[in-house]
């Protein structure tokens, strides 16, 4: 396990390694390039204030002169000052390049962000850019010049539009990768709108690429302008342009070659500088952040007093899932006829092997089924309100505020671009509608609530600076940002070591006790169920096969699958006493291969003739809960146990 990076006490920590400005400052070439670009920009924009000569003024007594004190870069064939003409043309060259790069990056970025978030937008974006890429750019440019003349602002904007099609692919690849990050999904689960997710979590992570592409397109546009001016499609004489200056110089290249040097050098240096900057920024983009000690006592952050948004115990609330069936559109069902209820202050454990439908059930409640999946039947009612028919907007308003979610990978659920304080304050402001100062106070309270002692340091930390347990506590604090009344925890302790698991379970127990939240805990670990749950639903192949009070079910399992899970559980004292852990032969069948009878029959040590009949939930012996096995009573009476029944059987 990688040790968290903890700064020495009292030292401010900053993210330095990936910051583009710091990368530029570390490279002498990049510093020189930046200095040159700044010089060109400032000198060009301020040209009217400092140019020594009128760029159009001719002096036939001083034609084709080499550099001198009077003319620093010499004069051309009409005695015009070359320095004045270069920088008089600079502002337009820079402006047109910026227009072109701005249009290219702006259009490509907007399309890519939309396409990464919505399949429909992606389909439109893909087709539109394919069409644009099939158009020969130079032919279009020449046609536009033919139609509108040398309106370079329009010509370069159209050039940017044509270039944006290729750029769209670059941005889309990165945006899609970021959209699939768990912290982006977590933001959606917390109720953040898609536009806000794109702007808050996707775009900031793309800024380096955006900057690099902008600079590259800027440099290319400068070359295109110079090329067009060289062949006579630029600003018309006597107005100066960089391409026009080179074209004039080319006519006198044999008798006065110096004329080519100043404009050529300025153009080449400007393009090279832009490319160097782009290279330096792009080259360090993958460096991990590192810490810099500023050697001064860090300012202690003031906490605001508890705001109106402080955590309050919710009123009684209930989730009722009834006959829920979820399936692939046009394909098999993944979850069938699932029913359970969970109330305020209760913890329901949903347990089973991978592929049994636990997470699909949880995601159905959140309205976040993967594309292609849909609720086919049944209902999910929260406080009497049906959730299955709600629109995306209505579910968005529900998530984060009423129902929150924590996943098994807390480190990935935290956006690495933002500090814990930034993430918490943003979520609290959005979900509780409070001001920034109040949100800071609530953020500190939430961290205290999830058992974090060094609150100031954690607030300043980024995800990579947190241990797994600390990150899960922060993820839980984030989930509590909207003061939810139902928390869905999907394998929240799977990625943690045993000691931290116990701490997180203890934290969840305390939260249920203190806030009265209802919790649905998805897990494959019966030890976790025994530790924290009030009720348990055992799922196998998309069905609940046993349901009831946790102690009743674990002490007296009546479905062979529950028996098998217990016999295979290293936390089960009876299994440990037996001297070996039992195995369950075979695998959970794929949904398309579910038998019409008992779905556990192929692996069941007690299978019999009637196991091929469809099994329904029936009362457990003792009426405490339900079991989906018509031999349950018989097996219970016979004192059957999985361990003995599978003696000598290997998985
Ligand atoms: S119905 Fe038969 S196969 Fe299914 S769990 Fe019960 S005993 Fe096993």
C-alpha cells in the first residue's frame, strides 16, 4: 500500500509538479520562448505608441539600407523602416491567429464535452466532424477569399472551424476517459447536473491539452496567414503583413538578401516559441504532483460557526422495493422480482457473489442503470413517492439530497484536481444552498462527524495525499453533504485493510445511530453483514433467495445458498471450527442461462427432483423472514449443513 504523502506540520503544501507555469519556469527554452512571445505581443499591440517611423512612409534617399542607428532593422526597396512595418503588421497577425485557434478549440471542446456526456450528442458530433474532415480545407479557404475578399478575420475563423473537426477527436478521447472516472460518476450520483459536471470535473482536467492545442493551432494559423499573404491573398500593399514582407523580400533576394532576414526571423521565432511552449507544457502533463515547503507557518483556517445547514436527524423515512425486475433492452433480465423494505435508522445488507444482481438493484434505486438496462417491472417507492417513473431531472433533484451513494473505491471517487475543502464546499453549497463561508464550517463539521481528527490538514489535502481509510471517510463526508436520508454503500470496505474496514463499519454504525439514516449495504462479505446490518437479503442469480432479520438468518440459514456462503466464510466460527472452509462448486450462471427451476440447482448439494420447478419465496421455518427453496423446511428439520454435504467436493 502506498504511504500517503503528509507534509511536515506547519508547512503549506502546493501542487507544483503539474502546474504549467512551473514547468515553463523550469525550462530555459520555454522561458526564452515565453519572453519572445510576450515581447512580440506587447510590441505589436503598443506599436502606435513607439514605432519610430510611419510604416507606409517612403524615403527614396534611404532605400535598401542595412541596420543602422536610424533604422535598427534597415529599410526596404522604397526606403520604408523594416522594424516599423514588422510590428505594425504584428497585431493583425496575432489577432487572426488567435481567432483561428479560439474558434477551433472552442468548437471542438464544446462538441467533445457534450459528446462525452450524451450518446446522442456524440452521434451528431461524430457525423458532423466526419463531413467537415472530408472537405479540402485549402479549397474552402480560397473559395471564401474569392467570395468575401481578404477579410482575414472571417477567413481565419473558417479555417479554425475546419481544423476543429480533427481537434474534436483529440478532446473527445480525453473527455470520455474523464467521464468514466469514478469521481465524475460520483458527482452525478450526488445530483450534480451534467453541464456542471463537464465544467467542474471534466474541463479542468483537460486544460493542459486545451492550452497545448490552442498554441499549436495558433502557430499553424500564423503559417497559413503568411502563406496566403505570400501568394497575394493577404492584406494588400502598401499595408504591411508578415507574409507580404517575405514576398517582397523574395523579389530582392539576390541583390539585397537582408530584406528577407527580419520578417523571416520574427515569423520563425514566433512559431518556434509557440511550439516550444506547447511541448514543455504537454511533456510534463503526466508528472505526479509534489509538495513544496514554503518554510512558513501555514495560516490556520478559521471555521465558521455551525450554520443552518448543520446536520440534523432526519424524520422517519422508508424505501420500499416491490417486485423489481431489471433487464437488458431486448435481452435477458438481470434482476427479477426483488422486494424489500428499509426504514430510517435501519441497515439492510444485500449479500451474494459477484453477478448476483446486488449492484444492479442498488443502481435501480438511484436511477443510474447502465445504458441498455431498464426497469421492466415493479416499483421503488421512497417515502411513498414512486421513483421508477421519474425523469432524469427529477432523479437528479433526489440524488445527493435524499439518497446518497458511496462506492468501494474512495480514492477514485475524489477528483484529484481539487482539495478536499474545495470538493466538500462545492457539494455543500450546491446541495444545501448556503454561502461559501457557511459551507466551510459545515465541511469541517462533516469531517469531524466522520471521525477525522486533523481537520485543517485534511481540508487542504488532495486525493493523492490521503490514505485509503481517510479517503473513504472523506467520501462518506461528501455523501453526507446533502444531509441524505438514505445511504447506499456499495462494497464500502472491500478495498480497505481489515483494521480500516472495522473503523469504517464502526463509523457507519455511528452515523445510523446519530442521524437516523437508512442504509443499504451491498457486500459479498457475511462478516460485514453480521457487523452492521439489521436485516439481510441474500441474492443469487438475480433473485432474493433468503430474507429476514440478520441474526435470525445468519444463526439459522435455511436456504442452501446462504448455508454455503456461511460455510465458506472465514469469519464464521462454525466454519473455522470445522477445520476447513467449504467451497461452492461451479459459478453463478449468466442471466441468459438461468434455468426455469431453482437457479441454484446446478450447484446445490441438496438438489432433488422438484428443484427443477420454479421456486417462490415462502415463509422461513419460524415465520422469521422468507426463503426461496421448497426443501427448506425438510432440510431444517433434518439439521442439514453445507459443510457435511460437500465433504470431499472441490470447486
Ligand atoms: S430448491 Fe432444490 S436446488 Fe434449489 S436450493 Fe432448494 S434444495 Fe437446492
